[in-house]
C-alpha cells in the first residue's frame, strides 16, 4: 500500500466516485485545474489536520479527529483553469498536449451530481515534515508554470494519475493515455545524443579509408621479414598501435559528432 491521492466526483449527495488516483505520486494535471488561491484556501484545514495529529501523539484527545482537507473546485471553473494552463503544456511539454486535451474533454463529459471536482491530497502530505513545507511545494509548482519551466515527468504517475481501479472509460477514450508510460526513469543522460551531421559522416568515412590504408601498409611492411617469429614480433609492434589508433580515432569522431553543446 502507498500514500494515495484521489480525484473524485459525487454521483449522489453522499456517494463519491474516484476518477483518477495517484500512488506515492502527485498528478500535476490536477493542479492545473486549480489556481494558487485554491491551494491557499485549504491551508487552514491542513494546519488543523497536522495539529490534530500532534495532539494524538502527546495526549489523549477526542476520538473523532477527522479533518476534511478535500480541495473543491466547480467543474466549470476547473475546466476554465485547465484551458488557461494549456499554453504551459503546449510550450513546455508539447508531447503531452494530446493527452492533456483528451483528459480535459473527458472530464467535461463525466456526469456529476453537484458539478464539483474533489481533490484529496491528504495522504501525500504525510511525506512532508510539516504542512508549510507541503503547501510551499504545491505553490512552487505554480511559480514554474508562470515561468514556463518544466516541473514533472511525462508519465501517467505525474500527469493524469492512473484511472481508478475498475474503471476503463478514460482508457477507452484516449489512445494517448494508453500510450503514455506509467513511470519514467529519473536517471537522465548527462550528454544527450544528437544525430551525426553530414560533415562528420564524411570525416568518419575518410578516417576509415585512412585507417585501412595504414593497416595495409603495416601488413605489407611485416612481409619484409623472413622469420616467422620476427614477423609475429613486428606485427605486434607495428599493427597493434595502428589498430588502436584507428579504433580510438573512430570513437573520438563519433563521440564528437553526437555530443550536444
């Protein structure tokens, strides 16, 4: 079991249905349904939640310490916020734009009793030492959005979250969701590879011709020696350095041609 997060709707006055969920992760598409003020509005509830937890640890408190920390956002307002944040995805995560558009249009079709979306981040807040750190983490995301800076990974865990267990509606609705990786490797290459340019391909071709010529000359020179043992010794002394030089030069040209600045 992990620390779960939930995006839910009400299907009846006292009945909720989970649309998407996260497991030890935060789905940042959900935050794009909101604005900073929506996060600030739930700060008092999270403060009360943390305070209730501290009370239980230090003394006997009341049995009922339930604190409602759900973020509530009217569906129409959430979709408006998502549309306003679309340029951020388009500029910073262009490969995610089709998934983002599918997700927005899907949410608009989901039948809701009260036309409100509920975002439950309570369990995820448990990863933080105090509520202020958690709140600052959420608000920091909006700073990155305003500055058009990348913040999350292009994977289901960090975008829409997983469709809730037992549901297949969005899975059937969006091929882009089906083709998005669940998670991605957090180890990034220090030197991204770029395709070889035509100039480097010509250089590599010339180097291969030159290397073959050097090795051919080396083999020819070894033939001047009559003794088998002497030929073997001279082959070792002449051909080995030439072979190492040829391979080393080829590797250097390939690395030079594929390394980005």
